[in-house]
C-alpha cells in the first residue's frame, strides 16, 4: 500500500449507469477528484481510489446497491467520516465506495425512555447535540466527533475519552438496522433495555467493521445530562505513578470519574514546543494526566477533585496541578490531547499509529521498552506516547520526516505488536483491525476464534464483497 492519494483503479465490474438506474444519477459520483478524496482514511494509507462513489439516500437504496454488487461480484468499501486509523475504510484495488452521508439526521429522541433513533451518516457531534437539546447525554465522545459518523462509530465499536465512565460504543447501542451483502434489510431497532428474545443479532454488526453488513440506523441509549464538569491537568512525579493515580482516582472520584487521559512527557513536550499548544503548567512533567469528573453539582465535583489532588500532593505522586476555572480553560487543557492527533498528517511526512491494550500493571514498562527499541532502530523519528490509561489503552505514534517504506512500516509494526502479544494485550484496543493490523490478529486471538470469524463472514457475505481484506 502507498501512503498517498491515488487515481481510481478503474476496475469496477459495474458502470455508473448500472447504479444510477437503482439510486438516481445524482447519488452516483464518478468525478476523479471526488474519488481521490475517498482513497484513504486518516492514516493516508491506500491501494487505490474507488472506481465509483455511491451515496444512496435511504436504506432501500443501500439494499439495491449491495444486492447488485453481490450478484456481480463487485467489491465495496463502506465509508463513514474516514477518521479511522486501521485502514478499514481505505480503498483497495477494484473497489467502489459506499458512503452513508445522505442517510443523516436524528429521527427521534424519546426523553422518557432516554433513547435516540439516529441514521448512520449522522456525525457523532450532531447526535450529541440532539441529546443535549433534551437535557440528555450520549456517553460516547472522541476527538473526531465533528467528522466521524454513527455508522463508523458502531462499525468499529469506537472507544474514546469517556470509556472509563460510560463504556465502549457497544453498550450504548440498543438496536440497529443493517443491510446484508445480499441486500436483505435486517430491521432490529430494539428500544428495550431488557430484551433476551433470541440471539442478540446487533452484535454481528458492532465492531465488525462493515465486513458482515452495513449499519444504516441505530437506537442509542442516553442518560441524564451531567452539566457540572471539573477538569484538571495533573503533573505526576514519574511514569510509574500513573497506576497509583488511577487507583486513587477510581477510589476517591468513584462514578464521577469521566476521563483519565495520560500523556507521557514526549507527547506533551512535542505538542507544546512544536505543535503550538499552550502548556498550562510551569514545565512538562515526566507524566501528566487530564482528569475530568461529571455530575450535577459544580461545587461537589470541584471538591471531589481537590480532595483527590490533595491526597496525591501529600503522598508525593502529584507534583503540580491546575484545575480549570472556566470552560475556556478546560478547553485549553484538553486541546493538545483532543486536537493534536488530527494534526499528525500535516505535521509529519509519514506516521504510524498504534492503538493497543496492555495489562494495566505492565503498561508503563511495555511502553518504555517499545519506545527504546524504536528509538534505537530509527533515531530520527518522533515518538509520542499517550492513551486512555483508565481503559489500559495505550496510543503510540511514530512520526517520520518522509513516508516510511513498506519494509520500515512492517519492522516498526512487528516491534510493537510482538511486545503487545507477549504480555497478553490486544493488537487493537479501539480502532479495529482494518487492513493494517490484519496480519497481527493471531497475536491476540486464537486459531479457533479466527476460524469462526471466517465462517461467519462466509455465511453472511458468501461473495466476499463487503470490505474484503479487512479484519479476517
Ligand atoms: C485518540 C484517538 C485517535 O485517542 O483514538 O486520540
Ligand atoms: Zn484513542
């Protein structure tokens, strides 16, 4: 795969006219520039641009397109906001792209049941806003909220910065509608919290990265809005203190704890010295953490956070801290963590992103070992270490001056994934397997598990047209 924008591979079995007859010419795009913009996700890695881009305006249109693709063996890549980091939505040769962007909007919010019905092409941010209008909140949040779509969030079982308090996407999905590869529309829009009536089929489509079906709508679970938010940037005396701080935060902040984002000094130094973000502390500490709590009473949230910080200062693992006194200050604290990762493609000539889970007690030493080995092999690269440490989820980024070649990428990948495999971690924590991690799946899953995944794939998509070459 090349890390660049590419021309269409032009090997579609089907013409624009074939699809225009099904969903209308206005929903079938063949303009070269528009297609080239659909070649790759945030990684920039891709084999080709899609030969066509389909934008059906309703579920029925998605069904008609997929039925034709199955009949004719036409491969399809399903795309949302293209903010993924595993190459799942990046195009391969001979594929056409299916975008759900015309299936956008919140259909309904039920304040009594605390549920929302939303179409797959809706951005996460729009769904969050619609919930807030009813004094409810959606417990899913990630930096890409303005571009990523609900369909992509569900397809990848996305994580993000709220998982420590509210869990992964999977727990927020009550029901969904999906289109199978043969065009069958499976409407399973359950809105009951309790429903054990047979197999929970929605799980076939959550986190399976569009390989078993295309999510078109969903019923999401909401909760009462917690308007009181306390945010602190906390300096720790050393990397090892992150687990001490985490245990203390869980104990003293309890269910209020809504974010716990660790930043190693390499990350915060780079973001403040080179990427232009403010540093609200006197100096970059060896380890820092953004801690956020949410509740209904501002004074209570601040008091809880202050008591936690006082405990850490007394014990010595906290060396400095700043608590935000305004929404603007909270935003400044979050900015490097929230906005920094979207800038990698502009900052670096080439970048390799890692999103792994490591048993929490081994996370600091595993990160150090990986960092050292990569630094020894490629002394010129920028290394950034951070993550959702409350979820044992480490992000590690390697930034190159120029695009690394495939052999370099593989060598770097192997160092990280082998280290993760050795300690019983997960090669994907929250971004999915896509194309880029497919070779490493056996480091985290058994042969029997992978075989069952393949059998499910063969059953639901016998022609192999849906996101082929991803996951398994
Ligand atoms: C993050 C995304 C990229 O945590 O997972 O920044
Ligand atoms: Zn993340």
